[in-house]
């Protein structure tokens, strides 16, 4: 048993500390993100990261749409940590954040994307987040002048199977080839 690698849905092995582009699969990303719930599961209903990723892809600049789709792809291999944990000021999770950044860069490079997240993706991500908070959580929104306004549409959560195919359909629509 190799404890340095993760076996993926498609049977590949990936070392998340030293990822290689050939270890990355869009099918693995879609499958894993469709089974990961946003907000560490603290939503009214299950809401998959894969669906979130598609929404970001649909709302960022068209030229950045593939980047929007893959902006959280590292979570397919590392999962995610709640923001107050991941971004604590003690520096104890610097290794995790560096690992996440390294893995994201490998994924983005594999799919021909810049290794820096475009501004339009960050902006769409923040607005989708505001929409998710409004539609999917019991969170109280803070009065923050820097907070983004939610989009006008309502988010209806997909189940994992539908979210996976929604993600893969968006990938194909953007010109990706599923292998």
C-alpha cells in the first residue's frame, strides 16, 4: 500500500505533494467535486462544489470560463477547509495553502490555463458565494460595504450525479476533451 498517493475514481494514483499533469483527470475532478458539499456541509440541502464551479464559469468573462470551471479543482484531490481555518493568521496552514496553490497550478497548466487566477473568476466566485449564502444557508449576512451583491437567479442544488454531468457538459462546451 502506497500511503503517499491517493487513488482516484478512475483508478489513477496522484501524489498531492508532488502532482504530475498525467495524474490529473477531468473525470476525477468532476466526480470528486460533485461529491463535495460547499460550506463544509452546512447548507440547507446538499450543494456540490461541481455546481458552484459551473456557476462561476458561466458568470466570469467568457475568455476565463475554463479557468472559472477549474478554479476549485484542487479540492478534488485535497478537499477544502472552511475559510476561518484555512486563512487563520497563525500560519499553521501555510503548508496546506502552498500545496493547494501548487496543485492548482499543475491542473491549470495541464488544461492550458494561466497559473494565476483571472480577476473575473475571483469576482464571479465572490458573487456566486453571496448568492449561495442567500439561497442555501441560514447564515446572517454582514453589513459590509465591500461585500458583493448576489446574482438575481436562484440556486437550486443538484444531486451529485446531475452535478457531475453538468460539470462535464460545461467542460465539453468550453472545448475540453474528456479522457
